[in-house]
C-alpha cells in the first residue's frame, strides 16, 4: 500500500506542535495510531515501525509533544513531573487533531508509547474514551493516575525483565490492575532484556504490536473498551 509521509501541525497551548504522518493512500477511513517517544525526544528510531504499521493499513502519527514545552530531551525526574500534565494535554489535543484527518476513522484510534511516552499513553487512555487500545513499551501507569482513572482500554505490555530504568515491577503492577478491572490485555516480559531490545526481540515485539492493534482497532475492537 503506497504511503505518503508528511509533517502536519496543530495548536496546543498556543504552541505549534508537529506530527510526522505516515498515511497510506486509500479511499477508506483507516484506524490510526499516535506514537509517543521517550525522554530522549527523538523520532528517528520510530520511523521504521511507523512505516511498518502504515504498510499494514494504519494511519500513523508521531507526536512531537516536547514542542509544547520547548524541550529537546529530559534527563531528570523533576522536569518530567513538572511538564507531565502539559504533555498529557498535548496528547489529548493531538487526538483531537488526528480524529479530524479525512482518512482517519475517529472510532479507531490507538496509542503506542515508549518509556515516558508509554506513561503518557496510559495516563491519557485512563481518562479519554477516544483511545481504543494502547501498546506500551518499558512504561507503566503513574500511581497518581489511579485516583483520576475513569476507564481503561485493551493494553499490550512489553517490558524487559532486567530494565534498570523502569523496573519490571511496573509492568506487573499494570497487569494486576488490568486483571482487577477485567480489561483485555496481553503481556510479554523479555528475559534478560533492559530498557531497549536487541534486533530479534524488536522483531518479536513488533509482530505482537501489529497483531494487537489489528485485533483491537478492527471495527468491533472498540467494544472491548471498559
């Protein structure tokens, strides 16, 4: 399926925010995936998975949410805590922008997040019913969000057993919460893996992500939301 890469912008907090778009050339409305990078702030490593998902019929949008706070990368927790609510609002506004795209089916929008982006994805999904599925790498749900949580949607948890930055306990705590709430989910903990994966593990995680998104962003997938 031919892909038309482009860069779009939208407004959030009176700031212009970039979206790198990978949208298949199609005359149908497509399921959409909004991708969120980690604290390093780079989207270059996300180009390949974005193109892969687009080739499978997803409209993929990589969100430069750091644009909202004029941030390039984050190295300390204090900055994360200070900006996290604003970044979350930026993700919310990005969903509002994406759902207006003429090739996007607004009832089939999912989030894919890495590390800090995974925390943001889960936090937004906990309060925004427009999110129908989340794929999260190396992240978790902030404990504070459990007090504000209104709902949850299907979640795929992918984590390294030996992650030194985000302990694997975060993955197991999220799994426990999803079980308690009877929310559809899948989990894969990779033995020996840290806060990134080797090439073989990335391939496996990519295949799992694709299957999960196909399952829950299909026409009937939204019915699985809680």
